C-alpha cells in the first residue's frame, strides 16, 4: 500500500534517473495537491541526506500538512461536527505514517520555491497555500527565492486547472 516514505523514495529514484540523463538541464520538483507534500519531502531529503539542492520546487494547490488539509477538504465537512472527528479521521492518517509536513519541510529548503494557488480552489482552500508561503518566507534566508502567485476566481482554475493557464510558463520562468 502507498506510504509517504515510499512516495518520497520513488521521487528520489526518478530524480536520479533524470539527473543521469539531463546533462546540465535544470530539474525541478513540481507537485500538485497531495503531490506537493511529496515534492517538499523529496527536496528536503535530497538536501539533507545528499547535500544536493534541487533546482526549484513548484507547489500547485498546496497545503501545510496532511492533517490540516484533511480538516479543510469539503468531504470532511459533514463529519467535523461529530465527536471524535479529530481522532477517527485526522489522527488515523498519522497512524498510517502519513504526515506530508510541507510546513516543516519548507523551513529547511534553500532552493527557489514557487507556490501557486487558485482563489476558487474548492478542495484545498487558498489560505493553506498562503500559510505555507508565509512559513517559507519567514524562514528562507534569501526571501527573493520564495514566491506566491494566486489566480483570480474569474479564471475558473479551481483545484485542477492552474496548469491550463496560458501564462503559466512565463510565470514559472
């Protein structure tokens, strides 16, 4: 079954494979939604265990940590009112070793970090992306390496369509 450690190990194996074939090309980690936790895990592990910095990390529709994300996703709305919600739902993720602590990971990263969030994201509220940005910005030594871009509701990008924005390549560059 999928595990946080397994996801991270898989990304690092893919990184090694790509790095061996990329020459001098830049390699960045791009995570969307759940993948944002995996991207920050892999970037941190690469930096701390190998002394290697990924060229950049892009987080699309991110969250701070999986517990906080689960507390805010719409499917949990009806369950939040019941006693034991925290224990039965939120704490069960920890029992499965699922933490995805992007909020802790960004505190130690030094590579360029770009956070993208749509104002009309109905799955992961934009305030989670903003909170993650504030955590990173407050701890990064070089504050110019941390950027947060929001996309207005009128674009209708929601949770899944930031990558369809025609301006995205220029924004990432």
